[in-house]
């Protein structure tokens, strides 16, 4: 019983302390003559919205054969003379080729199952592989990269089959491997009249042709105008083999306003952020800017990254990121200038303001970004989470001296007036205000000193 009574007393005391704390904080908030804000890390970008076209050096291929079998994946690198597709005279050859590919996949799965049986540790690998493939499939589907998602789906199926055969006896697996290999040999023996289509030059393979391969070319970039881009139409598309993209550089051409074109050209290097197909920013350089036409120009950006991931993209909206700034964000009204000309802010440090110098990184409409400190030691360093004085006071650089803004004088003095400047000096103990100097403004607009008042209260 005694312990229960003590527990109740302690609970009541704790609850009272919590209520008292919040009450004090509320009173301080309502009577505080100045407003504060918290500092936090932020990133701001200057960018231009554009709708443009991807331009590449491309060659499309066509075959008159009745049956075609593509041997390369989307975005795969192909060397000169390597096979990109196989043509067959027989209409039924394609079905036989599909069967061969399915049997080869089955053979690979069986060989993996045999190695898993012989090595017990290898049996645990399919579990991790299945999880990885599921995550990759989800990522590509979310990002709109359906070509990569198709490959992920095939690999996921293969991993599941491998996992299901992980505990089959070795003799049974070996017998099935022999049977599948015999089927592959039989199907290959029945294929006749095969002709390989090879790459004339090294390049990147894509199975998708859209008719713009001969319309949008790097050689014609200098002739592009805003009106030409507006009227752009695809050429005849008869390719059935696919195409090869030559070189490692591709281009993004878009019509923007003349002012935006000047801003882009002044940067030299920018970041290209496509809305589909790829989530990363692409490093780009300004290749050319066309002469102005009705207040618009064609800006051409050259890119050397992510060629294999953009083979199926043509007309894309994008953000052209000119600059990116990262720093500590705070409202512009927080900035102060000390007597020696240093730019900084005043932070709440106990009962007194602490001046902390800052370096401007970027200035927005109503906020600024200041540099993030490399060395976080010392009281004069501005850090994320610091409480910065925003409005209500103007500080003159002396830790013990605060000058209140005119509109907040009524909050401190209890008077209703808006044309006063108040100088406040703390006492020797730094806990009370020693002198209040009020400078009033007469009706004729001339300043007059109203007097010095003693005030015994906490420093604001």
C-alpha cells in the first residue's frame, strides 16, 4: 500500500511538472518579442522545362527472309562482324528456333540444379537470387523500363525453376540433361537455309525502329529550327531486323525561349533529367544553340552516358538542370550585418543571442541558402537545427545589446505604438535589462529621444 501511495504521488508530481513546463513554454511563446525559425539543410535547383527529341547515329536493317530470329538483347553491344539476327527460308524455322532457345534455358537450369545438389551451399543461392530479381523487376516496372523488366521476368522464372529442382537426385538430373541435349541437337539438325545478318560496324543493338532514324541525324543538327521541330514527322519504317546505334554520344534537341537558351548556353555543362526510362540525372554539355526564330531557339545537348538505357526513347519531356545549390536554408529576414561588415545571423543561445557568420550560397525570393560548415566545433558555427532569430529584433553585433524593431516595441513596452526604436542593454549579471532607450518620432517626422527607463526583467 505504501509503495502504491508513493507511486501515485510521484505520478502526480511528474504530471504537474510536465503541465508547468508546457505552460511556461506557452507564456514565453506568447510574450516573446521576436520570432525564430529552425535551420535545416536544403537543395535548390535552377532548371528549364523542355520537350525535345533524342538524336543518334543509327542504321536500320531489313531482311526479305520469311523467318527471322533475333540473337541480341535490347541495348547490347555488338562488335563488327558479329551476328545480330538469323534469317531462315522455312516458315516453320522460327518455331524450331524458339524451341531450341527454350531447351537451352532448360539445360542451363538443369546444370545449375546438378551443381546445387553436389554443393549444398549452392542450394541457398537461388533464394537470394529470387529476392534480387523480384526487387529488380519492381524497380524497372515502376520506372517504366519495360525492356529491362522483360529480362528481369525471364531471370526470375529461371531462378524459380532452379530453386524447385534444388533437391532432385543427381542421377535423375544427369539423365534429364542428356535428354534435353539430344532434343537440341535434333532441332538444330532440322534447320536449313540459315543466313546470318551481321553488323557492318560496332554499335549498340535495338530491336525498335520508329522511322526517325533517317530524319533525326547528328549531321542534321545544325539545320534544326524551332519550326522544323514542331513539324517533325517520321519517315517510312520498313525495318524488321532492328537497328544499330553507332558511337557513344547521343543528343537531346529541344526548342526553348531565347532567354532560356542564353541561360543554358552560359552554363556550358548541365544535367538532363528525363521523365521516363531512366531515373538518374544525365551529364550533358551544350553542343549548339540555333539562331532565334520568333523568340525561340533550338538547344542541342550532347550526352555520353546511358546510351543502352535510352535506345527506345525518342520524344521526351525533360528538365535541364542548370545549377544545383545545397546549403542551410533560412528566411532572408534572418540575415544581419555586423559592425565589421560580416554577414551572419543571430541564434538563440540560452538567454542571449549569439552572432554566427555565414557565407551566402544562393538567394531565392524570400529565403537564402548559406554554406554548410565543414568544422562543426565552436559556438559561432551555424548548424542544422539551430534556432535563428527571424523578426522582432535587430542586433548590432554586441552580445549584450539588442535593438528591437519598431513594430515590436508595443510587445516589450506594453504600449501601442509603431514609430519607436528601442535600445536594450543587459545588466552586469546578464539576466536583467539595465537600460531601455526609446527614440520616438514626432508628427513632423523628426526623431526625439523619449528618455531612459529602468526595467527589471528577463532579457528578451
